[in-house]
């Protein structure tokens, strides 16, 4: 059953007449996504420190935000997670995910580096992928200057960000020069064709709709061949062996539910450590909604605990 708090949230959204993302222009969709965080997200927690940085990317500077947890000495190199925000590769930024990044750094005791990768349609596929890979490599190359232990590095993200984290982990394996210890994939997008049953079951009525997914993909993927490219659809990669341990979080009423579960299953079948945790009463995006959805706090605590354990 749909969690009662989720039902109340969906009913409120309907009463207020908030427009679906796919009906908006890109600028308007970005503004709405940024503004509505004040209603659903907890207030930003105090952390040890926050620094805005710039990494060198393939098309210029990439904005980063470095978080250190409360109580961490400045001279202590910390394990770190490079985090990619969700938003369909079209919306979202450092501010839309500031609250959850602060929660994760405090609860895990790890540093966290959020990445402001380029967005479509101005920068279609594979711009976000290229930025995600470049930013992760930059963080490791500058680890000592950032107060990070380069041997205890992971990647993570939610939705489109989970997709980017999975792709970075595969690329790091294939290039053999970027050792990663963990991948945290929160309701990741792993297969762009949307062929699995949850897309039909949950494609209407649960905030993220099939039309909105088509809106995102239409802006991000400009050629038919891109849908089959493993950098857009990591579930289609023929070899998912020798990858870092993974935590995959899914939600029962999410169109992406089955592709997240399928990715976790393929990781495990390929011999990797893969933990799949489902929140059966939740919807896509719930992890950032801790102000109105109590299970979001449970999910963030779980992610932080696994991050701490994996990078200990």
C-alpha cells in the first residue's frame, strides 16, 4: 500500500494544482524544482564546513560543493562520497540537494563532494557523463588538498544522479586508474527504454510520470542510438563484474523501481556485493523529502550507515 504520508502529499499537490514538469519550459521547471524544496526538505543541518570549489572539466569549470561533518578535525583526511544530484539530467543543482548532502555527511562521518554537472537540453548526452567522470577524477587527484583520503572514495546519487554514479563506477573499472570503494544508487535510472513492468504500473499518479520521463529523455538523448549506449543505460552493459560494492535503494510506487532492482540483481549475479533495499510504500524522489515523509529519514540513515561501513 501507498504510505499514508505519501498519499497526503500527492493529494496536497493535486489540490494546489502544481503543474506536472513535462508541461513546463525548462527554465520554469528548474525554478519550480528549486523552490519546492522548501516545502518538502528538512532545514539544512549545521555541518563542520562547506566549501564551494571548481574542478577542471572537458568543457570548462565544474562547480563542486565540499561538505565535512560536524566534529571532524580539519587536518584529518576523511573518506568521501562524490555525489550527483537527481533531476532527469535537466533540472536540479547544488542547492536542490544541499539538505540531503548535509544529512549524509553528518550521519556517515564522511566528506561529501556534490557535483554541479552540465544539464540538458543546453548540454545533451554525454555532457553530464563526461562531467561526472572528470569531477570524480579531479577529486581523487586533489584529495590531499581537500582533506580526503584518496583510497577511500565512493560515488553516489539519486535518480539521474544514480545513473551517473553507476556509469562512473563502470568507467573507473575499465580505465583501471580510479579505485572506488562504494556506489550508492538511490532509485537509479538504468535503462532508457522504460520497458520494465513498473513503468506501466507506476507511470501515472505518483509524481514522476511517464510523460515527465519522456520529457527528460527527449532533452537529454538526442539520437536513437543513445538509448542503447551503456553510458545512458548501464543496465545494458554486457559486463557488470568487478565493480565496487553497491547499495541500491528503490521505491515501490516508482516507475524506475524495476530497473533499479534489475541492476542490483545483475550486479550480484556478476559477483559483486550488492544490497537492494526497497521501500514498498514510497514514490520516486522520497529520500529528499524528509520534512513531510518520515521514511526519508530512515532511508538517509541507511545510506549513511552503509557509506560509513563501506569506506571505513
